[in-house]
C-alpha cells in the first residue's frame, strides 16, 4: 500500500492511526525477494557487465571554437557531460545534421 503524506502539514488523526498500524505489520522479505540460483546470479552479472560497457564514456579530442568553449564552460562544473548530451541529441536529429553539413 502506498500513501502520499504532505510533510509540510501536521499528520491527521487517521494518518497517525495508519502509520501506527503499519509499524506493527510483519515484514516478509522472503516472499518479496526470493533467493536467486547461481545461474541466475551469473546471468545478472553478465548483463550488468554488458550494460556497464555500453555506458562507459570514451575520451576523444574535439576542436571547438573559442566562443563555443566559453559558452560551454559558462555552464559550470560538469559542462563536458552537458556537451555530451547535447551532441547525442543533435546526432539523433537528422534535420540538425543536414543543416550543419
């Protein structure tokens, strides 16, 4: 069961009662999270490694105009990650590519 509680307001009497009952409920972790076999764990590990390899960023050399570099640096710390996301979105948009060729 999920309920949204506004933490900026004092809880209502029914919310207090609901929370009091919830604290007393038993936790059944085994039912929610069954144990995995060795084969399943190895599959998770393999898939995790593949996904990690696909997310790993590569270092490249890129020549930018002074104006573009200054604008990028003005974005603050992490501007290279922002540039990466902008470049990805631009490369996914055929009209941007066509316009800049």
